C-alpha cells in the first residue's frame, strides 16, 4: 500500500475484492504526538503514524451466518487481497455466529468520506510547550520536580460495507499527566487532564495545585484501616463508573452473573440504585466529549457486535434520576433479553444537579479524607462488582473544613454500585481524566462524591 493510497480507496478496493456474502471494512488512520519530561526538563518527544485495516467477512450457510475478522497493520497493495481472503477463510472455518444480524444499511454517507485523514503533529503543543517550560522554572524555584507526559492522538476511521455504508469519524484524544515530587522524593502529588487539542490546558495552574498538595503533605498523620467519610474527586469517580459501565452487559445480567441481575431472574432495570438524583449518561454529541456517532466494532462480544457496524448512536441514559435505566446491548442481546437496544458509546457523564466544587465540599467537611486518585483497580466479585485497588499520590486529612495534613495510603474494597447507594452528596460535574483507565477511556465528566463510610480495608506503604 503506497503512501499516496487514500484510506477510502483502500476500503473500496477491499470491498471490490470480497467474494463473501457480506463484507465490512474499517480503515483506522492513526497519528500521535507526545512529550515526556522528568526533573523539570523535557526528555523525549515524537510523532508516529500508522494504519490498521480490519476486514469482516460474513458467509451465509444452511445453519446460519458465520463471520470472520482479520486485522493487520501496514498492509501493502499486494497484501490487501490475501487479507480479504483470510477473513473469508476465517468465516468459512467458523460456525454460525450467535450474534448474526443483517448488516446495517440505509445510513446516509459521511460527506467527508473521501477526504484525507485528519492528522496531529507537534504543532498541537505550540502553546502548551512554552507554558510547560514556565512551569518547570517555577517548580525549580520552589524546590519541586515535575515529571509526566502529554500525548495527543488523532484517529480517522473509515467504515465501508457491502450494504452501501460509507461512514467516517475523526477522534482526537489528548491526555496530560503531571506529577510533582518534593526534592527528597518523600512526597508526591498527581494531576491529570483530558483534552481534545491542548488549547484548554494550563500546566502552570496544575503545578500551583500540586505545590499546594505537597505543602499539605509536610505534616504526616498515620491512620489505621477502617471506614472513613471520604471525598472522591471526579477522576476517582470516573475510574469506578467506567468499570461499572464495562460491567453492565445486559446478557450477563439477564443470565444471573452480575450485580445488575435481579434475584430470581431478570435484570435490575427499573430499580432505584441511589437516593441522589444521579443521571449517568452517554452522548456522542456531548460538547467537548464528542465521540463516534455510529458503532465501530472490530470484534464481537456481549457488549459489541461486528454485525452492528454503522448503527447510529444517540444520547443514552444508563441511570435516570438514580434509577437503572439501560444496560449495554447489541441488536442480538437486545433480542435475547427483551431490553431496548443500547450500544456502547465512548464517553460517560454523571450528573446530579450539584453546584459545589470539590473545594467547597472540603470546606463543608468536619472530619474526613480527601483522595487524589485510585490505582491498580481489580475486580474481586462480579456478583456485587466488588473492586479493590490502592490510593495514590496523596490522601489528605480534612478537619473542620481545612486540609491539615497527608495520611498514609490505603487499599480499598468497594463496589461502585454500592457507593452510589450510599453517596451523601454529589458536587458539580466537570470534565476529568480517569487515571487508571486513561489508556482506554478519556472522555468523562463527573462530580466529586461524598461517601460517609468508604472502606479503607488495609494500609498501603506506597507513596
């Protein structure tokens, strides 16, 4: 595949080569730019580009329709036909696909389908890099060391099908993670931000926030394991609820395997999960968190189906005013469970109408803990969605409305579903970066949550 071959032409050529009963082709054009720094100095920077081509062949048979999926990178012109044949062979060798549905049709073509892919470059950091340099100078003068990285990715996805779909979506994703350490490395603080283009990030303001946290940590208080009133910042709430979303398969719930299964059969859709008016939703058109407005499925599972590629996506409420409203479904699992069609969408927003900032919630706390973020989150029990993990880069003691010092880190054991039922207050919703899942999920907006009795199950010696 030569450098001048356009992605839409690759999609068209692969469809022309297909001999299967149905064919879906996805060309993902990816470009990335990044900066890394350590000890108040840039260390590396780079720009990369690549293409991944996914061919999905469907073959009709007496017992049903089978599918075969093959994805490869850096496919040359000579390798295009073998790739299509490999997908067809995979379909013929497979049994009938459980999720088989007619390929989507009738969706209007994207007007920019034949345009060149969008690309990022080091220019995305043209204003950010000088501001970062100024933050380095201030940190150096203040006896702090800054570490971290900035990454910007732009993926143009071209989707073509044998049923006539010609769709295209450009997805920018940017992350900034900044870590400040005291000169003796005994104190550490972290801040992160998601962005579409780095025009809305202020490394100087982030450094000032981290400087304040390092100052808080000059006083150390050791606390034992136990249940504490705890303020979860938006990033921690996002990490917990993203995992909850990934665990909300309607099929798994209907088969009695998850926290969303109703005792005795069925699902908990319609059940009140929180006394707070919490609405958890996704919307591909959400300003600042825009994501693909149609299904882009490179593989099949209970939460996605290659047969649904191109299916239009719209606003979806997973929780409505505290009530479980939707679970993840494909066309196949919607039919199995009798629940409405609700495919996954690549953003997540939690709202409760709260107006207070995290700082105002701190000011209203008599005694409790303020977390920075969660780390190393793992599932313990799918039946309750019990998760365990660690706090990291700063747990602070709040007394009489003020932060009075830093405490040791903890291991926690909590279920996000249970936390929603116990939350006493939700603050103002704001865009945030889920730290644990930032490699896979960056588009989130969450409020801080006040949990009266967050379970710190043991003490951790991590920084």
